[in-house]
C-alpha cells in the first residue's frame, strides 16, 4: 500500500491539542460536515438497527453519532480532542469518550458496528494498528463503515497532496489503499460506494479551517491556477469570487 503523507502542517508550529482547539471553533460551520446527502449516504450504507451498539471513531462534534442515535440502541463517540467533544450533545443514548482508537480500552467483540468518517487520514502513525483495533473490538459478523475524501482521479493525487501539505499532516488515500487497509486487518466482503459533494465551496472550507490568512490565500490560489486536468477532474467553477468544486468521498463497508 503506497499512501502519500503530507508533512508541512499546523504541526510545524503547534501541537495536536492546539490544532484541534482551533479546528473545533469553526468545525460545525463547515458545509461538508453537515451536508445531508453525505450523512444520509453514510448512514444508509449499513443496516443499522435498534439492537446495535455503535462506536463512532473520531467522532469530532458528534455529527455521525447524532445521525445514528435514533436508529440504534446506543452510540459511543470516541475522539482525542476534548475541544471537539465539547461541541457535541451528550443527551439520550449518546456517550462520548476522550481517547485514541489506538488505545486498547475495550474488550474483544464489544460492538455491533464501527463508524469512522473522515478520521483515518489523520492517523498518520500506527494506521494499520488503528484498523486492527477496530477489527478486534467488533463482534463476529459486525461491520465497519469507513469514509474518506480522495482525489477525484489518480492523476491529480500529487496536486491533492501538495494542497493538503499546506493545511495539515495527513494521509492521501485512493480506493485501493482503503480496501487494502481493511483487508490487512481481516475484513471481508468489502464494498465501496462513491459520494460526490457537488459545488463544494473552497472559500467556506478555508474560512472555517483555522488556518492563517496567508495559507488560506495560497491554497485558494493553488486551486484556481491548477492545470486544466486538475480543473476538469474537480469540475471547477469560479462563481462570485468563490471556487466551487466537486469533491469525491468514498464509503467503504467491511464485515468481520
């Protein structure tokens, strides 16, 4: 598995706690976070039911946990950032824990299903170990639902990686990387669904990123001055000073 890693980051001048403290402030105002079609596609990708105990890995502000709560028995949201968790709602059948998925705090075979939306690209060290842990704590025949943003085509992977190098430390996946990651841990019957977020606002994304204005401007410029192949892959449009692109997300489901 050959996964690209971005290395010039927030982390160049702040630690992870500060990184997530800044991200938490504007996270719920990011349009992609709450986009209904994406949430619906994610939730409908597995047969969640009223008997399910769910672990939502990297829950952040609990968006997926809240979407699942009416459908399942109980959902536990796990995240490394207390600042992100403080923006979640702890009522009803939702519970939140400040821990890292790489910490073995649960017994074997506890959960009916695990979910992880836009999480694994942040796990730059011990990525396979994190997936192994997800497999270990699932019940037999349990399912994992994993979703990640990916380059719209393999040909623009390098451009995608260079853009994100200015934003944060992260991994760049292609579909085959995510499949291999899950297979290596033992998952079977793996399926992949594509969800396209149309007319994604680059300006909204950057303005709520917590990045310094200089880096926001640079990332915006990298989009609008990209190659014709890059613009075509993203179906890019410049409208009223904003850069609108079609973003590709994969939803990958594997069974234990």
